[in-house]
C-alpha cells in the first residue's frame, strides 16, 4: 500500500463511525458485506454501530448525518488485486436511482443535500464470484473476506487505537 492509500484510511473508527454491510447472504458471495459485519462486530473492543442492508435507501442518509464517518462494505462482481479494494466514497448526484439501486455515493449525496452534512465515507469492496441461491460463500470469497478483514484490522482498527 502506498503512502497516499495508507493516509486515505485515517482517521480510525469508533462509536461515531457507522458501518453498512450491503448484500444478501442467501445469494452466495453477495453476502460478503454481511459476513464482514458478523466477523468484525465480534472483535474484542469493537464499538462502531453496524447496519445490515439488502440495499441502501434514501432514509439511510438520516443515519449517516449523525456520524463522523461511514464505511460501506459490499461484494464486487469481478477481479480485484488482492481480493478487495478500499477507496474513498465521494458524494455525487451522478447516479441512477431505482427502487433497487442506490449506491453509497447517492446516500452521501442525500446526506449533504437533505442535512447539510458530509461525514467522511469509504467503501471496502470484496471480490466474489458466485451469485446463485446458496446460504454460504464460495471458497474464493472466503479467502478474499479473510484478506479484507486482515487489512481492516491492521489499517483501520489499529489506526483507531494508535
């Protein structure tokens, strides 16, 4: 990880950081966001609120506006170097909104527009490869989840306690 990427992770997390896990555990690797929340929220000393979502809604902006930071965890259909990607999430009105799709940048846009707030936002995308009806992750997704958890523990949680 380069210095710019490491710096983009700071500051750490705590009770003022909301973490969304997006997905559907009944659709195999689409459940990566939920599996991440299950694992990270069981960590000793973890204090951030978590929200499980099948999909993001406009109403989520009301939760976000009370926070200093928000992190969106979601599965990614495709290849990612190292099995996951961490990136900043900038508010943007450049998105298509349907009853089934509201991207994180849309939630952040509504938070700014409706509440005048712009908390820091990041996205952790974890690569998956199977999307059929099944209540378990593929082996590749499990491996990518482990890599993403290790990254998060070292780069995000450790930063919070440093």
